[in-house]
C-alpha cells in the first residue's frame, strides 16, 4: 500500500467519524467505496445504522459487518457466485481474526464500554481495519 493510500484512509476515517458522525460499518463502506470506485447504494448506509457492535452492545464489530457487506457487493461486481463469495468472506473473517484476535466489539474497543467514553474511540483501530480490508480486496482476483 502506498503512503498516499494510507493517508487517504486516515483522512476518510476522520471525516466519516467527526464530520458525518458515521459509525464503524458505515465508515468501512464509505472508505472502500472511495478506494475501489464501487458504488454503495445509499440504502445500504441506512441499513447499517445499528451495525456498530450490535447497536453498541458489544457484539460483532461493525468493522467486520461493514467489510462483509462490502465484500458481498464487490464479489457480485466481480461476477463471483454465492459459494465463492461466502468463501471470500470467510477468508477475510479469518484474516481479521488473525490480525486483531477477535471479531467482537467488546474485545476490540479500547477499554471496552463506559458511560464516559469519548466519541469515536475506535478511530485509530478503524484505520488499521480499513487498511486490512483494502489490502485484502486489492489481492482478490
């Protein structure tokens, strides 16, 4: 990955969180949409409104949820069938789990969940996760 791409991801994540108050799944979709040029329909962004650790309950990380949704779209655009798409999603889930040791928001979120948490606590982690997804997508054939 070029330094320019890394800087772009950093800027996009910051913009999504602080200017748009987007959640992690929405931020993932936006970043990959911009990086790949594959359009994401606005209704998908609306559908992910609760996809941030199962609506803040600590469930599956929204960075994983957003990645799975994007991979489904991306694989369809590549002409992959359902079986191939599921395999690619499973491979990415393994990569994510290997790199970050969990797919659960409660495990990944710095310090877990507290009432006094500052906003967008996962910004730095999001940059790492979006970079991981971009690297994975870049290697798909």
